[in-house]
C-alpha cells in the first residue's frame, strides 16, 4: 500500500499547501519589512547625528572666524599704536641737548676747551630717483599708496654734531676722540683737522671733530659718565689758564669765600 495515500480530499490538500505557502511568504515579507525598517532607522539616526555634528562644526567655525576677526582687530590696533609711538619718537628727542652736552664734557680731557658746538638734525631721503619708466610707474604707485594710507611711517632723521675746540697737544685730542668712539651715544666720530693755533699767548692745537648721534639710543640706555671736576672756569669761556706743562690751572678759592670757624 503506498505511503503517500491520504483519505483527505485533494482540494483540501491543495488549499492547505497554499495556506502554508502564503504563511511562509507573509513571514518572509514581515522579516524583510522589519530588516528594511531597521536599516532605515539606523540610517536616519546616522543622518541626524551627521547633521548635528555638521551644525556643531559650523558653530565652531563661526566662533573661530569671530576670534580671527578679533585677532585682526587687535593686530591693527597694535600696528596703529606702534606707528603712533614711532611718530612720537620722531617728535620727541631721544637724547636731550643737556644730556648730549654733559656726555661730551664728561668725556673730554680737563685741559680741553670748545670754541663752537653745532648740532643739526635732518630728514633722511634714501629713495633714489627712478631712472626707467617702470621704476617711475612703481614710484607713482607707492606715492599714491602713501597718500591714501594715513598710517604711513614717519621719516627717519639723522643728527650730526660739529665741534671745534683747542687743546694743549694732539694727545688730548686723541683721548677725546677715543672716548667718544667707545661711547654708545655717538657714531662715526672723525677728526677733520688739527692745526697749531695761538690763543692768549699760548700755542695750542685747534681741531674739529664731527660725529653722529646713534639713532636707537635713548636716555634710558645710557650709563652717564660721572667725572669729578674742580673747574672754576667755564670750559666754553673765551679765556683759559694753562701752565707750561699743559695742565689746566685751577684757581684756589679766595679767602673771603672760605668759611671761618667762629668758635660757636
């Protein structure tokens, strides 16, 4: 007897097989829908996380841009303050005339005297005139930029000193030039001439010295020379007293000027 024999109607068997197939298909459909839904949810969550991260990054970029703008403003303010300081430095003398005279006097021998002293300050013009058409066009562009730019740098200045004096011998003149050459406030010290001259029945050496003030030296940078001098005469006076050995005669104070002990 065949094993696959069934007493159930054939229509029932076909219907049951169809239901089983439909159930399997429905189950597979539900599984596919669940998988697709899960993938969509995961993708949507990743998309939202990416959008949130992008917004946060955009905010960070905006904050960084604001900080960069503030930094640019601070740099511009610093540059403006530096330019104002440069202008003030040009307008205000770094070394006062009294300080210059004091340093020159304290570094000269006691037997030396001055006849003239001249200090000239001029503006430097280092730009060479253009020689070609291209250079002239570039110069015109630079001039236009300087005119439109109100923050142009101030012009550089140079101070020249010319000093004429007398001394007993050339030794004192050499000592004076050597002291000025090693001084931080003076540069390009040079002797123009040294010749024999007669003053007040004394044979002296008349000389001329030229020098320049150091452009970057101020009063705060100087270590002033403190030379004890017992001069009773003005070194700029018309008369001087020098003995035969070339030493300056320092007059003794008069008796009237000497304080007396009254015994009180």
